[in-house]
């Protein structure tokens, strides 16, 4: 679990984000860092301000990197960014960073005091760079990391646009047929008697029901839609739905691959930046689904006991046969961080191929299903006309 510890060290006040088993463990870790804990709270990560506006962390990192590469020091770079900034949220955050730096605090501690804006991973990346003196290089790795994560998300969003559009348009057409056209046809068929096909009678009854209780039906439909939207806004409901997706074999495996890709990419970035493996594992714990966090804790314990990273990951179920071989090669060559990023790239490619295959298969099937539903409704509407035409002859 992640805790936020309010602590002091000398005259310095800090908010520490610590991964721990319980509150006392979080206090112990804070004391190990030289702090005296004052209060401990369970930390809930939030990346939006109260106004709902999001701090542009990626843009901030890119601009800061450009200024550092131009020869400015850290304080001068942030001062430059603050002077040109007109957005209240960003301006306030930058001013708070400058205030902390003026007081002599390290950049990582300054970032750590604003946990709702700067995530644990970002702070860990900067803290590792402070030990090696390569802040610009670390920011470059973080920017590259965000871009790679964004590419996968963009592919998923792009693949889902057309199916969502098909479902929306098809649903509107079906709703129009069942909510407007069918009631009109039911009025025409009311006087035809009982010599109608069974399915047409059902359609007629549906039209009569809408004619008599249309307002009630619309109110009930609106209430159901509102209830669904409200339910999806609740974290517990989304968590339950995600657990159901994990239980679907094909989709669950792809979700696992996506989680592992992000896990290895993040871990590789931290290791290349100089973060110890155990600390890096603690920083990336929040990226994994609940079902994989226990696996990661097992892997962390095995590594602390002296087992190789590849063996610990294999025993914890956090790898695949190909990735396992790549990790072993990285261990032999002393480039485990680089190899983890290659493992992430391998997973990304595998996920991209599956998304492309699934899209090519799902879109025609979805079009076929929507066409069949609309065709059946239209056929049922016109079957009584065919029956009447046959009886007249």
C-alpha cells in the first residue's frame, strides 16, 4: 500500500510517498531516510486539480529538458518556465518548486511536496539522477517513456473509434425503428384482426405499449442510462468490471501483456537511471493490477534474498519464455535495464499485432450483427403487408 508521510528533518518539512505494508512500516522507512515522521495517511494518487485541469507533466519535462540542454541551471530553467506561464495551476506549481529550491531542498524533495501533480515514478527518476548528476538524461528517458506508453494507448483508442461509431449509429437506427417506426406501423395493423404472424403480433404489441406508455418508457430508459453512467464513475464498479475482463481468457491475457509491457518499460527506465532494483520495484508497484501486485511482491522478496532477477520474475509469473531469455542475456551482459526496455518493446509489438488482428475480425462481425438486427426489424414490419397481399389474392 502507498502512504503519504508528513515528516521533518532538521528545519525541513517534507511529504514522503512510501510503499509499505502498513503505517508503522512507512514510519520506519521514513526514519531510515533520516526523517522524523509526524503523520501518516493512506495516499490516493490524483493527477487533476480541484478545477479538473491537468498539469501538463510531459510538456513541462520537455521544456525543462530543452532549457537544461541550452546551458541554464535548474533554478534558472524553472524561473524561465514560471515567468512565461499564464495558467494558474501550472504557475502555482512552478512557484512552489522554486520556493523549495530557494530553501536549499533537492529537486526530488521539491517535487515530492506536490504528490497530486508529480507521481512517485517521476520523483524516483529525478532522485536517481541526483546521485549520478545526469538530470537532463533522466528527463529525456522519462519523456521517451511517456511517448512509448502514449503510442500503445493511441493504438488502442484508434482501434476502438470505428467500432464505437458503428455501435452508436446502429443503436440509433434500431432505436428509431423500434421507438418511432414500429408504433406507426402498429396503428396501421390494428384493424387487420388476428391473422398475423406470431413475430409480427409481438411487434404490434410493442408498438401499442409505446403508444400507451411512451413517456414512462423514456423516463425509465433515461434513469437506466443515468444509473449506468453513475455506476461507471465509481472506482469499485470499474474495478469489478476489469476483474470480469481479466477472467475472459483471450482478453485477460492481453491485459496481462499490457501490464507487463508498462511494468518492464518503467523498471528498465529506473534501472538505467541508477535506481536500485528493490527501490525501483517499490516505485512501480502502483502500475500493476491487483492480481499482479502479489506476484511482484514475491519477486521483490526473492531478489532481496539474492536470486537473479530473471529467476525471481519467472517464479512470480511476471515473464514469458521469450522475455525470460532476454532477461538472462541482459544479466550476463550487465545491461538488465536496457534488456527490460527491449522486453517492453517486444510486448508492445505483440499487443499491437493482436489489436490489429482483433480489429480486422471484430469490425466485419459487428457490421454483420447490426445489419441482421436492422434487417429482422424491417422484415417483421413488412411481413404483415405480404400476408395481407396474399390474402387479397
